[in-house]
C-alpha cells in the first residue's frame, strides 16, 4: 500500500496556483476561495502569459518562485500537467490538486498520460488529488484548493467526506451547511490516479476535527487500505456513511466512463460494509438525513423506537413504513401507558406510533407530560416526533408547532435521550429552523422515508459498536494452527482429497475408503456398517450426481455390488474421457439439516466465507449469508441468523433441534482454512454439510476444493 503525506493536501503552509489569469477561471476561483476561507499561508501565482495578476506578482514558471512550496494547484491543459508537477517537485512540493481532465475519463482516453503521471507521483511521493476534480475544502484548517464557487451555507464543523462526484459534493455540502451541519474537510477525488478514496477515508478516520465521514464512491481502488481505514474509523467511533454505486450493470458501466474506476463485486462489497460497520445508503436524500442525525453525536442504548404524531392517519402510515424498513417500535411499559392515559384525550389510542391528537398538542403541559413519559420508558431508545410544518412562520403563528418544538427542547434537556423532529414530507421544514434546532441538540429531518432510514442506520451502527464490544469482552482468539496443506497441489481436488484437507482443519467428515472393485467395496461396507454411500472419484466430474456417480442408502452386499457396477457404467457413458480413480465407500449420514457452506478468494477483498440452506435447491433458493474471512463465533452466529437456517436448526415442523453450535464451529474453521490458504485456494464448497441433532455435531458429506491455476466451472456463492 503506497502512502502519502495528505497534510500537504489539506494544510500546506504554501501553495502555487498554476493557470491563474485576470479572468474568472478555475485558478482565479481557487484564489478567491483561499482568501474567503482565511488562509494565512503563502500564495504564489504561475502563468507564463502574465507578470501580474489581481495585483500580485505572477511567475512564468514555478522554478522562478524564490521559496520552497508545499502544494500546487494545477488548472491547465493536460499535456502540460506532468512538466508542471516536475517543476513543483523541484520546489519541494509534496501535494498537488489537479483540476485538469484528459487522464482516463472514458475508454482509453489519456491512458499514456495517466501512466506517466502515476509513475512520476509514486516515485516522488507526490500526493495528487484528481485529476479531473473540483478540488478540496478543509474548513478545519482554513484552507481550500477549490476551483468552483464555495457551496452556499458552507461552515466549519465535524463532518468530513470524499466524493467521486464533485457536483454532488458541492450540492451536499451546501445543503448540510444550510441545515446547520458544518464541514471539517471534503475532497472531490476525481479519477483517483494516485490518491484514492481509501487514502482520504483513512486520513479522516485519524483526523481530530472529523467525527462523521461521508462518501460517494464508484469504485474501491485500494481494498486493503479501505478495510484498514474502516477499522480505524470503528476504533475511533467515527461512522462512515456512503453511497456506493455499481449494483446494476449500467451503474458499473457509468462508473468506468466517469472516472475510470472499477466497481467490484457488489455482493462481496455489501458484505464487507456490513462486517466493518459501514453505513451504505441508497441515495443522496438518505445520505443527507443520516449525516445530520449522526452529526449530533447521539447514541441510542437500544433498538426501541417511539414515534409520535398528531394524526391517526400518519401513525398508521408510520407503522407500515417501520415494518417495511425494519424499525422496531417499542412496546410501552404499563407504567408509561398509565401516564399517557392520564394526559391524552379519551379518544386517543396508546399505540406506538402514538397519535397524541391535535388537542394535546395545543397544550404544552399535556404534550410535555406525554413526551416525558415516553422518554422515561426504558424500552424506548430513541424518539422521533412528526410535525407537518416546521417553519419560521409556523413557529410564530402555529400553536401546535410552537408547543411541539418547545416541548422537545425541554425533554432533551431533562432526559438527554436521543430525540429528533421530522416532517412527513420532504419540503415541510425551513433550513434555518433546522440549524437553530440542531444547535440545541435536536436534529430536524425531512421526509418520512429518509428519516426512518436514518433512524435505522443510527440504531444499526450503535448495535454494531455494541457487538464489537462483546467480541472484545469475550476475548475470542482464533488459535487454529496454520497448516501448509495446499502449497504443493493444483487444480480440482477430488471429494475424498477435499475432505482430507477439511479434516486437517478440524472439520468433521464421514468415514470413507477408495476402492477399485465391487468385492473391495463390499468388504469396506461391512467394516463401516450399513447403510453406506458409494460415489465415483474423479477430479474431472465435480458434479457426481448429474453423472449418475452417487448411490445412497445401500443396505446389503448385493446392493453394494449393483451400485458399484451401475456407477461405473453410467459415468463411462456420460464422461467417456474422464480419469476415474475408483469408487469411494463411505458411511451414510442421515437425519441432518442440509446446509451449504463454502468459501472463495475474492480478487478485491480476499477470502470470503458463505453459509446457507443447502441441498439440491441451493441455486434456486439463494438463501445465503457472506462474511470476509476469518470470522469469529459471534459472526458465524449472525450469518446463520440471516438465513432460513435459523428456523430449520431450531426444530422446524416437529424435527429435533439441530446442533447449531457445531455449525458455528464448522464455519469458523472453514473461514480459517481459506484465510490461511488464500494464496492457493480458488474456492471451497461443502454441499451438503449435514447438521445432526443437538449434541451430535455435523458431517461434511460432500466437498469440493478448487485450487488456483486451473479453469473450471465457478461455484456461485
């Protein structure tokens, strides 16, 4: 992982503006922004066409600048960028913001220039933001290198961000500022030729001025650093809230055309986000509302949500919306219900979401009593209050709005429990009112759907932090010894060879023996004990059942002889050119829950482990959960809970409860196997792994280990 000194981008002591002119071009805007933000460092002008610009000396080249410089802002045609950066390096620069385009946006355009720029910057340790970007703003350091007008409403604050879309960055920063949320440092990352989003997130995760990190990314160019940055952010309790495009094929194509970045396997990326506590939002509205909610530093101590409104219709709508989005509405305690009943009108219902009625909202004493009763309820972790009009006019003229806003502020002061105000519609609040309330600790969100998603995101992040604390408390340590089991092997292992590998890492497999005649098969079956299973062994036949190469529940010597001969005949007809090692005789494992477990080595994020409902319907059901490997027992339990396996293992439809703890152990061991052998493995599949009744463990009755350097049909996980 290549590292750079990003302080030279965000807080240099001097900067040269290359391309400035008397006109209002990008470099001139950058100069005006520097003055506006209060930058106190040295600013040098460079343009060979002028000797003076804006009343200040202008140098024909950077070599003429008498002093060393820390950073350079470049807004000139792409053909001259590299020579300019070489001059900057000669003057001591270690940071550069390149606005210029023509470095790989689109298919093949500027490829040669891109490669030259990358090599030069890496060789000289030059941190380059861009090319093809708007630049950056570091309000915390009173510095900017921004070639556009400042976002309206921009202010200093605790939210940092990186955006592969400069236009979205500009709009979002302005919206947040107008609603009371200030910016520490934001950067338009552009093509990310040298410094990429992972570098910036790592910087913000360590930045003392940043508490919340937001991002809009199209591709992850440095997965290892991205994971490292996410771990730093978690340890520093800094949420990462991001939009990651690329789920659809069209989005992936657009990303390549826009920045030249690759979007990656979205299923694995989604898994990594979940595992690292990263909050992936679906659109800009959800991003803005979530950032506003998080910027306040609120942290619910549970998952219970209480919603109040003055409309029965709204209460019903919120109940439906909450169920759709996975919001857990608290059941009010009996004590709370008694209090609510004593203050609410008789026609009011005591459900959650709660309709306090319009009458109660006209009397501050009644409404405050209602709100306080909810805040005192230990089942409630966060309170959301809905009101249609939250405007300056309503605060002056609408009694209901006045009562609600005043009561919320009093409640927050008294109980310090997370509480927010929101409008059911996206245009029902004034931004200035939002800023005023946020300054008093009350986030004001707009739109029911973005608000509910923001609440869900806050609770999920709080739950993630609590889970990580439990892992630390449990002090789980994966002490499985690393074994060099695959270093000298290649290609596709047979089932028996695959199971030998699995057993070396402690996974339980059936007793089995390879034979080469029907007579030997009978002798082995007698030793194992009936019933038995016969399976063909051939690395060239990974799906044995389809070839007639598997016979189950064989109970007599005569059946063994017949099964052996049938297998050899069927396989010879369907795969006449396949090399047959023989037939495996193994114990028949019955009465288990069929599970598929597997792993593969993702080209971006490395080892990934999978669990799901197994058997012949696995591809149809697609009931699987993924995690980056290795995993802890707690993560294995979560994976199982995310699938239908949880119900199947608990004794579905009268069946005996299965050994869930044994499956957890199997997942941990498989994840360790693939993590230890990631340089050799391509994928592993066990389907089915039969989970036996509680206390009896499991058996990996079928297994396939595929090593690198041999092309075979991929296993979908």
